[in-house]
């Protein structure tokens, strides 16, 4: 039953807005406060972690009141189980030598994850000690504490306030009848992400029920009933929910017989670079050189609730005029650099209306462009011509038709900054000669594989010298953090001369690879074809990743005109190492490009009557295991194309290209999807980001931006991609591969 009257009673203005919490964070690498053995670990945030062969202390962290102000804090640990078995990490919280709380979590994954241990009060005292006594065979990487916001009963009471010496403020909320004990409205929208609601409460007599309601932008997103029978105050986990809105209200409708002291809202994950993909998904991180502003934050028109907008609010007008007026800060603009501006907009009546974006530096107009916005679904539109920031204060405003809804605007830097690691062009040079180009054609799709802290491999295409219409697969080595690659003279897969592949026959082209490093070497899938073989996905392996690549056979083979197995991607299960394959199917007749997935074991064993790679065992159903296509009218409804997958904290993130045309035409862009570890084997469980696309081509008519590849190098996340539109010249390009770092906070 809904009881909306309890939700709208009052608005609480928080003294400490949740958006400010990430600025107050205390993080400690486990090896710095080690109580166990420090070991090298390339998957740890600083390439070191702490382990133990017996039960005991992994970390011993002391802070004083000068370092950590009094308050309430959540604590998180990044850890993994060496054998995948469930093991306990138990943290003792001591203030001035006295034990005040014990926080714990069960660590049950081989791959690193962040675990929220709980939260504690550092209300008085001078010294805080955080030390654990935990199970053996863990590896502990990092510890973080962050402040949380909670509200006392006196501030959020929906029932009666009574004196209670056990309550944190000496007062608690009680009720004689069923109804709301609390209502808690956040006037400042917290960062998007996953949250839990905690309530400190006790039973006054017999066990009774507390029922939490979570309301986002006027809609109930979570309801949970919890029985409370303890006569002593306890923190209970009252609800879990995902927040992606602009207005949050917490309330309850519960049975009588309780005393309620406080309500707290706690983020599931801390703000840390090891969670860059999580925060990019929720809009708390950004690609370097790209800044997005919600339209309602710079509104020149009327702000209204719009569930189609990414935070459920947008700006509209009923007369010609200004929808948005944005003055970027100096940190968001670099003098001398080139920029464009995108707008996410829709037409309220579906008809075409003009949006006119004007960029000014002082009184000087740098760009003045009108863009036709049509259709009732939100889309990103390129709203300016390219312009150069001159160092003067700049305004981005518009003068536009009525009848539009503006969700957000985005400032995109297109000039490469060679003084920074954030946004760079990738270089390829000849073996032993940095002054000579290492490839004769664009590298196309680039697969990035970290080998160690000093070395990175890249795999990519190049033209066959005796036939410029054919492609071969090359490998390059970087020792500068994945920026410049020395291209080996010997190809990884040499298709200069056609060669025989079991299960396929002759192939004479190999390109667009995906490579992963395993415990036994390197595995590659690539797109290839031959005189009698259509575009198919092939599997190869090498012991060292540089030499001795052996093509084992096709794992998905196209055997008919309507279909392909293009730009394949390997995915390794983070805990088990099981391999999965994704491929792209270009339906030339129906003009649709779709994405598909299957486990490698299924593709090799689907036919019990044959042994792979015998021809009868080669999988040929290129339409098997389709991922959800974008809805009609969406930015990628006709093309769910090439991409790559990276796992982080139990979630698999897919960076992909997409377009409203199946081939190299229409409007191309890059976006994001995700799948949970529990549903990784289900292709239909992939979920596309509401914030996509991240970047779009500002010209139409070709695949101007493509081949995104996610990579994590020395603790930093990057997106590599092809973008020939930047600094385009008519002749053949060899330097149009770029990368942008995923940034949390300021660049």
C-alpha cells in the first residue's frame, strides 16, 4: 500500500551535502599499513598487496583527530580470496584504545572487489585505530574511509518525539499506530550510484516491522520490510537501491511499537580510480577533455520533470529564447585548444525545431550554428562548428525555437594535449627507427594488452605490401605507458601469402584482433577471410605474445551471404578464466548490424559428433546469442558494432561503436553497456547506458569514430579508438588512433 502523504511532508536541507563527501576521503594502500606479508600483485592498485598464510592481521591503520575530524564514516576494503573460497575480513574499530565496533565482510571472489565493511562513529576521542583479525589466504589491496550523512530523529520525525537515553541525541521517534516514523528529503541530489539505507532502531516490546520506502523523482524504487525484535538499539539495513535521478526521498510506513533514532544513507562503493568504469557508468567520471553539464544547472528556460532525461529533469521553453547559458570554468578550457559542443535534446511534439548554439569569447562570436532537432526520443546533436579557446571567459548559450526539451550539453576538446597523459594520439614507428612510420595504413582496431608495469603490447592491422587491398596482423611494443609502439617487422599473423587454416581452408586476410593474456600465454581472436571463406572469427595462440602465433581454426564462420562474424572480442571470466566470444553480424540485406555472444567452449563443442576444428564442428550460426539492439530511433538502433569488454568489481563493461545506419554512413558514436558477473553467460542481460553515447562524430556520412578498446594500464583506465575525423587530410591516414583517460574528479 502506498502512503504518499508521509513522503511529501517536509524538505530537509542537509548541512553536509552528499555531493561533497568524495572530497573528504581517507585512503591507504594496504602495504603501507601492512600487518602481513607484502607481495607483488599486478591487479592491485599500486601493484602490491598484503597476504597471510595464517589467521591474523593484514593491516594496522592509526589516525588521530587532527587527521580525521569527528563524525560518522563508512569503511571499504578492496580484497580477493586466493582460492575463491569464502573468507572473513573482520575490522576492529578502537578509539583511544577502547573497542567500539567490529566491521566485517565475506570475501569470496578470486578477482578483486570492493567490500563495504560497514560504518562507525568517531564522535569523541583523539586516536582511531583500524586493525583487522581475518582469515588466511586473502590478498588485501586498499582501505578507504568516507564520511556519511545521517539525520537524527528530531530533524526527520513523522511520529512523536520522546526522551530516550539510548538515542544518539537523547530523543527518539515512536508511534502508537501504523504510519511514518521518518521522512527524509534530500534537497541536494547525491552522486548517482548504488546505495543502502540504514536505520538505527529498537523494539519497545514484541518484535514488529519497519518498512522502508525509497522514492526517486516521485517514483517508488524500493520497498523493504524488516522485523525488529531487539530491545537495544541496532543499525539495520533497511533498503538497497540504485539512484540515477535528481530528487531523493526516504520515508517509511511501519508498525507501531518501535523507537527510531537515526537514518543514514551509505554509498555501496567508494570514489576510487579502481572503480573508474563504475563511476563512468553513473556519470561521476568522464573521458578526458569531455565535460558534461546538466541543462537544469545552467537553465535559461523552465526546468521540468522529464523521466526520459538522464536525471529525470530537463529544460523547455514555450517561446523563442534561451534554453541554456553555460560559462565553463578556466579548468574546463585550455587556451589554444580546439573544441566542439554537443547537446542532448528532443522535440516535445516530434516535429523539427531549431536549436541555435552560440559560442562567445567576450563579445567575439566563435561559433553560431543552428541544428534541427526532431523526434520525441533524446539524441546527442553536434551543435557547433569547431572553435579554438582563446583564454578569455567563454559563454555557451543558445537562441532557439520553442517546443524542445534540453537534457544536457557537452563540451568536447578535440585537440590533443601532448603535455598530458589524458588525451593523446597513439604513435606507431618502425622497429629500431623511431623516426620512420611503422605502418602504411590506419591501425584500425587496436587491441591493448598490458604485459607488466613497463611493457604494453598492441595488435592491429596493416596493408599487405604486394596487395594494398589485403590486410595482415601486426604487433607493437610500448615502453612509455601505451602511447608509442615499436612495430615488429615480422607480422603476428602474416597473410602476405594465403595459408591454410583447419576448418576453413585458405585465408589471405587477417585483421581487427582482440587479445588477452592468460596463465599459459596469449589468446587471440581476429577477423579473417579467404578466397572461399566469408568474413569469420578465428582463434590463435602464442606463448609469448610476439612470436609463434598459430591459427587454430574458425570459432564462428559465416557460410552464407546474409551474415558475418566480424570484429570478434574475447572476454575472460574474472574469477574462473572461462573464455567467451562476442562477434558482430553485418546483415547486408536487412541493413542491420548486431552483436552476439557465446562461450568458447560451446562454440567448440556444440556438435558432439565432430571434433573442433573439423569442418563439421565449426559453428556457423552467426545470429546466435544476440545482445539487445537499441530501440527504434535510438542512436545505435541500426548498428551495435565493434567493441571490447573489461571487468571491474564483478561487473563487465562493454565499450562499443554504434550508429543509425548499418554500415559506414549515418551518425556514428561510442557508447557503453554492462552485464553482471552472475548473468555474463546470458547475452540478453547486457544493459545499455542511458548516458550513451560518450562521444559522437561531428560529421555524418561515414564511420568517423569507431573501434573503442578499453584498457587498464598501471592502475589507470583508458579508451583507445579510431578517429580519422580529427585533423583529417584527404590522403591515407596512419596516425588516427587516439586514447582518452577515464577521469574521476579534475583532470
